[in-house]
C-alpha cells in the first residue's frame, strides 16, 4: 500500500472555489479572483499536492473590464473542464456580463474572449457528456429559495438548446449553489454547496440515472465541519471530485484556517472609535484550497468528512499501489517534512510581472512598469486611494501564511503635496493599512506615515518627519511588515539594518469577519498622486521605484512526501 503525506491547505492563501481536472498525468486548477486582475489564476500539478501557477485565464480588457466592480464582485466560482483537446472554463462576472465561458488549447493560455450563456445566477458548471450533449448546471434564486437549474447548450456558440429545468433544491439550508455534475459509471452525480460560505458551509451530493434526474440526495452532507467549532479547519465546502491516475478519488474544496483572537478588545486601535466588536475568530488569509481523500460507500455514495474531523492540516493517506513493483515494495517510513521558511523574492528583472501579482479591478499598464527603470518596479500613482471603489494603483500578492516577513526598498522623491507610495495590506476599501512616504507641504520635508482604514474610516496613526537629504541618493529606504497572526508590525530603515518601529496594527482589520467581503488580504506596493488622472497618466506625477520585494512565510510546512 502506498502512502501520501501532505499538509493542508495544498494551495494556501486566497484561492477559493477550486475547480480541478486531470488530463492524462497532469492536474489543472482554477480558482475565483473576484475584483482582481489578472483574473482566474491557473495552476498545474503532477501529484495533487504540489501546485505551481502557470498563468491567468483573464488577462486583457478585451475579455473583461472590472473597472466598475466593487470589492467581492467580479469573477466568482469557475469550473474547469477538458474535452477532445480543448479546455473550457466557465464562470460568472457578478454585476457585469453574467455567466460566460472561455476556451483554450493550452491551460497556460491564451484564452478566448467570453462566450455568454443565457440562464442562471452564479456558479455555472459544464458537463461535456459522452453522447456529445453539453449541460450547464447553475445556481438560481436567492437565499432559502436558492436552487440548481440545468439546460443544454451549443458549445460553439453558447446558445441554449433547451429550457432550464430545476433539478435540486438543497436540504433546507440557505444558498444551494456551486453545482458540479459528473457522469461516473452508470450514474450522474451532482455536488452542491449549501449553508452559505461561513461556519455552516457544507457539500451535498445527489445521484440519478439520467442527467435531469430525478435526483436522490444522500441523507448526510458529503463534507462539512459545521458541528466542529474547535477544529482548525472551518467553513469547508464547495467541493470538486477528481479521480487520480491510480483510480483513487479526491475532493478539492475551500476552507478557512481561523485565528482565535486572544487579545482584549482594548487592544483595538485607541486612535479610532470602535465601529464593531472584535471578532472572536478571523482569518486574513481568506478561503483556501484543501484536499481530502474520497471514500465510496458500499451503496455507491462518495464521502469525505461529515463532521468526523478526518480532514486535518497534516494528512497521511493510504493509496492503491500504482504498479506491481510498487505493490511488492515494503512500505517506507516517511514523516512529514520538517517546518521551514517558505520564501520568494522578486527583483523585478524580468520582462513581465510574476504570476503572483494582481491589482484591484485593472492592471494599468501606464501606471505599472518594469521598463521605465530596468531592475526596478515603477509605480505612477493616480488620484484614487485604497478607500475608493475605483482602480487604484496597488500591486499585491496574496497573503498565504499567518506569520510573514515582507521587505521592500523604495526610492521615492515626491514633488507634489499629497503624493504617497509604499507598502500596503489590502482586504478591501473598508479594511486596509499602509506604510509609506508622503510629501506634506512645499518644503523639502518628507513624512513616513502609517494609515489604517477600519470599517471604512481611515485614520492616520503615525507621522514621522524625514528630511530628504537623509535618504541616500538613488538608494531610497527600506520598508518592512511583520506578522505573528495577531498583529502586523510596521517599520522602516534609512540605513541597512537600522529598523525604526512605527506601529502595530491588529490583524483582524484586514479580515472579512471584521470588514466584510469574500476575499483574503493581499500585501504589496501602492502609489497615489493628486496630480495624475486615470489614463493617460500625467507626466507630472512622481514615479515610485521599488528595487525588490521579498516575502518570507514562517508558518508553512514543506509538505510533500510520497512513499
């Protein structure tokens, strides 16, 4: 018997609603991206547990324009499918063009422009069946009236060939959604999310002999932790079934690793009048992608973890032997890999941005450049700040660990009052904070400033005068953000290693439990200029140059060990 040992989540950070397929010996994954562009990140794996991002499915404005989307609108749960040499990716642009799909012969791209479909609300899924028929299965209605409808389409045009039919109504909970239809053996299986995406989240499974049913629902959820309030993995649901190369079945699903707040309420910013209670638990990482083995019951139902607590952060799963030689080999003893730092650094020396980077609503080519100053990232701010529901100049990467150390070197000599640039942690307009340099007044004086937005109210916490001549010519200064899961500590250094602490910000400020939404937080670089317009950018705006960006994740365990 072979054993797979791994650590959950297999894709940490804000990558929710995973949709996974196998093509030969390769696995591909797509995840939700909401208001961020490029959108729909695409990952590749050869072993179910090691995932490497290979691109985005939405990366140009001819495909989608999210400029007017609010935070947590935009691109919702995708479904990735493959049929006869073509990859299909179907999703929803909430408050935009609605449900659509795109195609590609290469999952790394390029992907086509959208093909819209006529019916359904959110979370559309595709089944390209063996007989040539193509089914769209999609959520309809709202709240307790939410249900699943299905119809057939012409896959070349998106035109509906049949009228939609309701096929599932859930188990009495709210928001029956996230459907996936599979043709496995002689049955059609339908997986649905239910209960909302919070603590009552769960995955239901149905079965029928035909694609339209009538569907029989398994009595208990296939997957949920809604009766395990102390479990380290919460909000489990929105599952996808995958059969591996050995014939074993797996469920990919979203979940949350909550942090229980051990700090007193008084630890909240004293400079701000509290707008809400401190949440008892929260996550700045958002909904992440987890993996669990699927066991089939003797009467043909798939199960993963119905409040048994079998899905853990550290997993050891027995698998079918892949070959006769492997079956004859004695089992090896392979403990989980030891904890180590997970680090990456971007020196901005390439011709394109790393796939880790994303921007709210629009990746403005006129505002973000790797060519203006080779070896540096150049940001040119516009008039929008992180408080605005508009495309601000912010380039971020998803927070993927509870404990982090982020550093960057910034050279910025603002020439106009109010110009500002630096590091930021962004959940949305309501919750974020910044550590930057700003020009105040007409003198030669710069200011190192920390500002925090909580419940949509922005407050300047710290303002430290800094004489421009104190900054070494052409070198700039270093900025640093550390986190211990409960706080973010912000500091700067004019001289290498001489860190000056500025402020400590409670982590829950950038959690959805405190400031709403469906996303996790991103950390990155921002710029603001009151003299710039959206496009084209005014030449009067002062560029901000970032020499590097380094990210150390301190709580992530290198997790792959196969025996």
